[in-house]
C-alpha cells in the first residue's frame, strides 16, 4: 500500500521545512519535520551528558521518551513530555545533530518513530528531511527534491536566523553549507540523494510563494 506521504528532501538551506509547512497548510495535511526528531534526541543526549553513541542515545530516547506529538498545527518534538520546539534549534544542538543522525542505531529508531507518527494522521502527512523519499517512505505518493545554489541557500539561512546577508556572512554561511552537503552526501548510512522517481525542483530563482505553489500543484493531483 502506498503511504499517504509527500516526501520533500533536499540539502541544508533549501527551504524544505518552510515549504513543507506551507504545502501542508494549503492542502489540509499535517506537517512533520523529521530533523526535529533527530534534534530532540541530540538535545536529550547533550542535557543528559551521555556518550554520543547510538545505543546510549536510543536507550535514552525510549526511556524519556523523545517523540513527536500530533497537534492542531502538525507534529512537535517532545522530550519527557516537554515541548522542545525552540530548544532544538540552539547552536549546540546544531553542532552535534549531523553526527547523531549518522549513527545507524539512531536512524533505525528515528525511521520507525517517523512511521509511527505518520500513522496518527490518516489523511496524510507532508514530511521533509534528507532521506524521506529514499529510505523512510520509498512508497510515498509524491516525492520532491528541493535544491538551490549555495549562495542562495546561504542567504535564506541567514534570513531565517535573523542575521545580516552582507557579502562576508553569505560567504561564511555558504562555506558551512558546502561542508554539510559533502558530509550528508558521503555518509555511509542514508546519504543525501535524490530518489529516482522524485521531482527535482531548483528554487534558486523562485520566490517562496512560487516554490510552494509548484509543490501544491503536484500534490493536488494526488490528495
């Protein structure tokens, strides 16, 4: 059975989460940011001061628990019943989350948690990440791979963080994004890659409204 999921994958700074949230709102589905689950597990591990090893992180995540709760606005990350939507965006979590997300045992736990969460919303879910269409939901109804030039992705990331988009900041942010791209694309477990049946959408020259509308047009044929 084909999963009632719209999978939006893409590299860092491509606008996956904001696009997925807007698409979900327009077509009446729930939005799920898969990265928020990995960030919540990372936050929990950092707060507990445990070794950043897969077994230890998964054991902690199950015991607290770390989970995604369905709300009227979509899914939110929780640690021990506490909403950590803001805390998971901290710099210290950002520094560690890629390493945590690359651990095979963490990915196995997260993939099952994402599938379990999706089952809570029968009409369907718009989920964004880096391996949603290739690993988590290879049977998704619609797969979209968002991308954009490094400079544009850097500019968007700075705007999202409320920072200046002057030339020096854009260069620095673009360098960080390029490193993240290399890491995500070359990691052994679930590397960032476009699914063969995914629609490639380059948003470099598109406004936010335009890229949302492109995905909505594709989704309305299926939902």
